C-alpha cells in the first residue's frame, strides 16, 4: 500500500516498526517528515532542549513529546506548589498536532479541550536536559506519568512540562480509602510500583525521589478495588551519568534534593543515589500502605533526624496496627530500610514476590505461610467494630499529628558530609540548623485534609 507521497507500508518509520498507512489519510512517514519541517517554526530558547524534543517524533513510536505554545492553554488554575515549582491545571485550546492527513493535506489534532497539568519549573538547579534524556528511555508502558510536551511561560521564562492531570497522589488515596483497602488492593499497588522500578533499573535509571506524593493515581480516588497509578519521573537520573560524575569528581555531595524520611542513610551521608537507594525509599511507601501515615510524621525533619536515620532509627508501626500486618511484610519492609545497601532486596525480587502474591490473591490460593498470614490479617481488620474503629482513630490521630517542622515536599538538604565542620556547633546550639524549616516556611500541603478523610471513612 502506498500514500500519495510515495511512501510504502513496507518502509520503516521507526526502528523495528514498518510504516503504517490508513484509509483515513494517516501515513507514519508523512507525519514524521512534516514534524521535521515544523522544527523550523519554533524554538524553546535552548538548543539542547530543542534537539532532544526533536528526537521524539523521529525515533519514538509510543511517546511523542511536542513543543506546545503557551497560548494553546486556557482556563489556567493554580493547583499546588512543589519542591521545584508549581503545578497548574489547564485546557488545551487547540489540541496537539498528532498526524498529517494526506487526504486533507493538513494536520489532525488530538486532545482538543483536554485537561492537562502544567508543571512550571522554577528551580534553576533542576536539570531539564537530563530529565528529557531520561524521558527518552522511559515510556508510558513502564507506568511512568504521560508527558505531552514542553512549553514556556512568557512572563516568567520558566519551562513547563505538559502532562496528564491526575486525580491525586497515593498519599491522598490512602488518606481517603485506608479503612476499606483489603490486601489485594495494597499488593496491587506495590506490584505496580515495583514493576516501574524494575523497568527503570533495567534501563539504568534511578528515580532518586520516590515517595507517595509523586505516585499519581489514575481516575477517581474513590475507586479502590482496582487502583491504577503512574509514577512522576521527578528527579530520575541515568545510572551511568551518576557513575561518570563520581569517577570524574571523586567526592561527596554537600547538598541533595528530596524528602529526608525517604532518603537512604548513605545519601544523607553525602554519597550518590543508587538503585539500592530507590529500594530504601520504597520501604517508606510500604510503611504508608499499612499505616496510612508517612514516615517520621511526628518528627522535625532536620539534621538530628538525619543523624538518627544514619544511626539505624526507623519509623515505628503503631502497636494497635500490628494485627493487620503479616510478619513477612514487616520483615521485608525493614530489609528495604537496611543501613547496608547490599542487604536490600532488588526491584526485580520485590516485583516477582508481589506479582506472585497478586496472582494467588486473585485466584484465592492459600498454599503457604505468607498467604495464610495475609488471610488472617485481612480478617482481623475487617472484624473491627464501629466502636473499635473510633477508638483506633483516636489513637491514630494522636500518633499521626504532623510535626510543625516536618516536610513532605522536595527541597534542598545539606548532607552530613556538607555539615561535617558545623555538626558540633549545631549540636551545642552555637549554630543554627540549615535543614530545619524556618517559621515562615510551610511544606505540608494536604496534611490537614488527611485526618478529615480518614474520619469520614469511619
């Protein structure tokens, strides 16, 4: 089959993919050639960014990353501020050029009027080029968040990532639905997250900032039987870039970015983030799945907490919840939190375990001690009376009160290596702690709503 331009369905449009030609006027090679012609009509203002964006329609069959003019957005509304900038919701007024129609000799547009999220990067330290290099490797089928393109705010000159607009984060979801979640749903969530980590680590990508706030829930937060999610790529880095940096500089980091409760001790000490570090962060997610509270919610997130973590202190599961959690689960969670990175399970090991348990749960197979423990703990949680739930809620609300100097948004943190000359001064009170939140700073966006949602579910 041939299109009017002479392209054949036997031609290759992307590496390993033959050209597709449809009676509706769609030809893969025509679309590719017209995208290339469009490159002359726009610029992001950064040649490196332009070069990477232009590679997407040439080399990628699934993920298309477009340059989207800022005037294509309408009904822009502020949603939330984050560690590297702000997120807004908006509508795509004219949609996105999707494929060239050889019948009409014009572009066909997708997502006209579609709601999207605009993530405006306000932190000059955020490496957009490195992020785009990661985006080239990770695709939608790896459970990563879907990005439509890049734009630029003409008023601030900040770059903007245009991506799917999600219902909320895993943290929001757990706050709303914790009391109704059975182990099948919990294991489903953990299986999806470890699948993402497995795919990423296989491609030498380290997430570096995995926590419940950047695990994004697809669809309605009140639909909890079959939860679906996507992972925001956040601070993802290529492992070989990290290794090259270490070999070239042969030194430790004085500053890092992230959330102290999810950062592994070796990184708090100044070492680079590795895939083993992602596993430590995953331990924090395992903790929240079974407690509905984030790690160290009742502690100040300061240098003292960093020292405690490096000395082996880990979040404690409330005693009244222990009957709801299998022993093997707790053992695995604490393995993820091991001070020795080599003793942590791998992402593949975790995925294989949760995937196997998921299959057994769906088929009602109880053939070993792990499955028996799940069955018993599920029954323990389901058999709680309304009165007992209220008692537990009162205990839970007391244990999960947010410390005013806790912080669950990514920020710049001074490592213990960077503070080595100041540590004694900080301990003695002769020097202020640069990692403690100032009185005018507030980093807990949805903390007030969390207990309200849990209360509503009782």
